[in-house]
């Protein structure tokens, strides 16, 4: 019995999107532990975990969480990237900031890809 049949998923893309949202939710909540004042990380983390569950269980309400994450996540990443660029006048000034900027760019791209994918496959969200 393969993984797709165990999880009840017909589409591998849905599984990958769910894993992406699960991983980002865990990372955001992990970062929140070290900097509790960044409550928006907690919001993004909780929304991501709820979205991962909804995608995995193919719930219709998941689409609204995906749309919210699309807007909030893109805004968060681009504003943080913009602030980093303005502060350091460079995309890659040192290793720490370079890693942050690279992660923000990758997060933004993957958020767009998976959000558009889930919106396009919204017919598969049944319950």
C-alpha cells in the first residue's frame, strides 16, 4: 500500500502543498518561541497549520485560509525583504541577512505557487 492510498489522496500536488504549509507553520511557531513580540509569526504559523490540515482532509473551508495566507504571507515577506534591502543597501550584505533574504524570496515564491495551485484545484476540496 503506497502513501497516497494510505492518506486517501489522489493528487500528489495536494500532498506536497499540505507538507509545505505544515513545514512553514512549524517554522513560524518555532521562531515565535524565540521572539514572542512577533505575534504575526504566530498568526502565520497557526493559519499554515490549519491550512495544512484542511488541504490534507480536502475541506472546502481551506480555500479561505489559503487566500488569507496568500495575502498575509506575501505582505509579510515582501515588507520584511524591503526593510532588509533599505537597511543594508544590498540583497546579500552578510551571511545572516543573506540567508534571511533568500528564505523570504523562496517563501514568497512557494506561497504563490501553492496558493495558485490550491485555488486552481478547488474542485477537489469536497467536504
